[in-house]
C-alpha cells in the first residue's frame, strides 16, 4: 500500500477512535459519572469455572474514560478480574442490592440477569451496566489499583429518583461495616469503635426518619453483626 493511502487510513482510524471516546464521555457525563468522582457500584465477575459473583466496589472515572478500581487482593472480585479480565459494573440506587451482594445472602444466584446472554452477567433491575476489561494493575500495599477500559455501556432506565438521606446513611454504614471488620482483624480496636459509633448515630436518624423502605432492616442487621463481633472479640481477649 502507498504511504499516502496508509496515512489516510491511519487518520481515519484515529478519528473513529476519537469519536467513540467522545460518545462514551457524553454517555458517562449524562449519567453523572464525572471525572474524578468516586461512584459506588456493584461489580459482577465470574471465576475460572464460570461461577458468577457480585460485590460493592467504588469506581473512579479517570482520564480518557479509563475506569479505576482500588481493590483489596483478598476479595473474590479481585481474583476473578485477574483470571478473566472482563467484568461488569452495575449502576443502581437499590441499596438492598448493595446489602445482598456484600453479605452474599441466600439466593445470590437469583440476582443475576442471565437473559442478557452475557459471559459476565449483570444484575437484575439495575439502571445501567458498563462492560469493562482490565488493562493494567498497580500493587499498593494490600490493595491493587486496576485500570480498565470500557467496552460497552447499556442504559436500561433513566428515571427520576426520590431523594432520601437514609440511602446515603445506609451506604455509608455498609462501607464503615467492611472497615470495622478489617480494623478488628488488625487489632485496631479504637478505630473500629469510632466507626461503630457512627453506625449507631446513623441508625438513630434512620429510625426517626425512614421506617419505610429497606433501610431500618439493613441497619438492624449491621448492628447485630457488630454486637456478635464484639462478643467474639471480648471472648478471645478475656
Ligand atoms: C458501598 C461499598 C463500596 C465498597 N468499595 C470497595 C472498594 O472500592 N474496594 C474494595 O476492595 N472493597 C470495597 N468494598 C468492600 C467489599 O464489597 C467487600 O470486601 C466484599 O466482601 C468483597 O466481596 P468479594 O470477596 O465477593 O469480592 C465496598 C463495600 C461497600 C458496601
């Protein structure tokens, strides 16, 4: 092929890639997934045998629409992404899905939407899912920073949402809960105590304002689990 033809071809590919990137930027912006914003999501993965898993994970949008995850290496999600590279990021306001995928409550299998015939199934009832593929890993302490490129975005529902402070208090409580577990394992009792006090504080707000919805049941369960840990820990150290 002539050099000029090659140059034109290269320029055409360059333009096409730019256009695709721009389209992705427009979609992400329209979802409110802005650059430099940590978004709470649920990540679906499959293991080497094809068994699906899902867990809440924070995702950042970096430069050029590269998505960034900071994941503890002792999680199933990390292991599955390392094996398969491909994964799905589910976007939802449904706090019960965060709760169920965190604790792998009975019927986790039931939460996946197999009707979409995807290798890594998204979750049922989510507003949007983003298919992604890991391209780079950086290890930092016990966590790894994973960089992933977007291969597809499917928007299922753009909808108005009612706004309740209890949604955020519940998500915050779930995150604190996973940190308390880590602190107790490391023997950092004071840090664990501070976070469990914050959860008790959020519980009081939820009890007063949000008896409707799933919030109070989730908080009751978290408080029971923390009490159990406290008892275990006291037994071990007495
Ligand atoms: C809202 C929310 C966000 C979370 N974000 C992260 C995260 O960014 N990285 C991480 O390693 N764990 C995160 N976690 C904790 C994991 O979900 C938790 O460790 C889970 O048990 C991992 O499950 P897996 O072993 O099935 O992957 C988050 C938890 C919640 C509730």
